[in-house]
C-alpha cells in the first residue's frame, strides 16, 4: 500500500506542479491565450460533463477503436502469414519498410484526398498508420517460435491451423502485445490529427474550431480532455495486456526461480 501511494505521488507530482505554476502565473492576469485554470475547468465541466460527449467524444473514440481493431486483425493475420514463409517475408520486407517510413503528413493528405473527410477515411487512416507495429512485431514473434515445439507439432501431425492456434500465436502473443501498445498511441495521435485537419466533429475538430474562433478556454478544455483520454486509454490497454499475459508473467517467474 505504501509503495502504491509513493508511486501515485510520483506520477502526480509533475502535473500538480505545472498546475500550481499555471495558477500562480495567471492570477490576476488578462492574457487571451493563457486563461486562469478556473476558467478552463469551468468550460471543461460545461462542455465535457456531459453536454458535448455524444457530439464529439463518442465519434472520436468510435473511429479510433475501429481503426485500431482493423489494424490488429490485419496486422496479426498478415504477420502470421509472412512470419511462417521465408519467401513471403523476404519479398515483402522492402515494401513494408517503404510504407512504414512514409511521413505522417503525406499519409494524412493522401487519405483526405482519396477518401474525403468522412469517418471512413479517418478509420482507414488510423488503421494504415497503426497496422505496422502490430504487423512487424507479429512477424518477429512468429519467426521466433521454438523449433522444438514445431518439430513436436509435426511429429504429432498437427494441421497448419492447429500449429498456428496452439503454438505459433500463443508464443508470439507477448511480442504482439508490444506492437498493440505502440499502435494504440499511434491510433490516438492520428485520430486527433485527422479530426484537426478535416472533419466536422470529434475532440480534435472541437479544439481546432475553438482556437480558430478565439474561444481559448474551450480550446484548453479540449486539450485537457485529450490528455485525460490518452491516459485512460493507455491504462485500459495496460490492464488488458497484463490480464492477457498473466500466464507469461507466471512462466517467466517460474523460469527465474
């Protein structure tokens, strides 16, 4: 319990210090761009508890998780196929490297031109950017499968599907989860950028629209919400990862003892 409190205090120290400095520097001031925290918190309560949640928050989260889910499904399926075939892996590696290295602004502009500013284009944009960590980590995890286990599977004449579901995927799951954690961060960033540069709803759009209209407290409330959403999504993914890999942590602990 003491360690938990100490860890929480450590995590909260910097945000609290920033908040205190913000309050001190803006007290009594009339800066247009840096309003006092009280104004921002008031607008946050009026906007996000919960008047604008259906209009802006829900579309953002639906697009982000839809794109993320699509990237995980495609990345794992394609990664297993490439990881189990040396020829396919060698043939596609240069193209994957090229696509992975495409600058973000180019991706945003390309998808906005091809698919417009609707939700479909945003979901596809999120999926495209976030698929590569899952795909590449899946390939590495599959190629790192224990040869002894594969030999045992062959001796028992397991089908290809059984080898994938019983040996390859469970063995690659820790590596895949690393890719998913990275993809979550990318999906969240692309969600914001896609709404910022093209759209009519979403938290990113709300923040940009507020800045354009010089509604600065609203803009800061949108930025605060994005930060809190990022923390919440990261915590949820971390908890899900810890539960899904509980067996892996137990196996590592047993191997060390």
